[in-house]
């Protein structure tokens, strides 16, 4: 195997996936950013969840809100539901892993908040359970998915937003998810704090 050629192919695959996503995702990214900014302007918060690489993405997004993205500005209310190991393990042990996010949404979420639900397959049971709980509490959802949207897509209601990456390879979907999250951070900052200088 020619490793140089392999790396070149992976770069080209990533570029092609992002170009395909550009053709379809701009309106949903803008809609999601508007939904999130509206919540933050109203002193609500954005909770985020996912598994594996999507857990890392949820934490990355929360960090960009709480600290800063690309400018100096006030901290924004973001909570990654993937970080508290005592909570995660106690819920998993006492109940089941499918409840690890939904119980946190039930305890911490309030009507007007937004749940960022991330799953490359769209089929993560614990993320879907969190979505159900969010709707029960009047919390809107931004879903980052891939492939055909999985079982998460039909759970969405107005004004929820799905950002569905048109790809089947998990790594490519995750790469576009990260770009979409950075777009959301940029657009949230623009809406709340004006154009960057």
C-alpha cells in the first residue's frame, strides 16, 4: 500500500464530502444557529450529547460557548451532558445506559433551552431518549446526523432543525459535523455580538 496515496485519497474524500454537504446544509445550519441564538438571547442554555466521537464534539461545542470561539466575548450557557462520570456511571448502573442523557435533560433542562443531539447514524438510543424528554419539557432540538437521518429524523418537530450530512462513512460525517459546529459558533457570535472586527 502506498501510504502517501492513501492519505491523499482520505483528504480528497473529506473535501468531496464537504463539497456535497455545502450544496445541502447551509439552510439548516443557518436555521440551527438562529434557534440557538434565540435561546441564548433569552437567557436559556444549550445542552449537548452524543456517544464516542460525538461526545467529544458535544464537549468541544460546549467549550466554545462557555469560553470563547474566535473573539473575546461574554461566556455563553452551554452544558455537555457527556462529562460527569459520576452521573453517567450511576445512571448506567442503577437504571440503564439509554437513560444517561434523558435524566440529565429532565433535571437540568427548561422550556426554551436547546438540545444539541449528535449521532452519525441517527440511531443512538440514549440520544433519542434525550430528544423525547426534551420535547416533553418544551426544549427544541438541533440534531446532527448522517446517512439517512436514522430513527432520530422522524422524532423532530417544528421548529427543530436537522443537519444531516450526505455521507455514509462515519469519519467523513464527523468531519462535517465539526465544520457545522464551527459554523454554528461563528453565527451565534455574529447574532449576539455583531460582526467580528
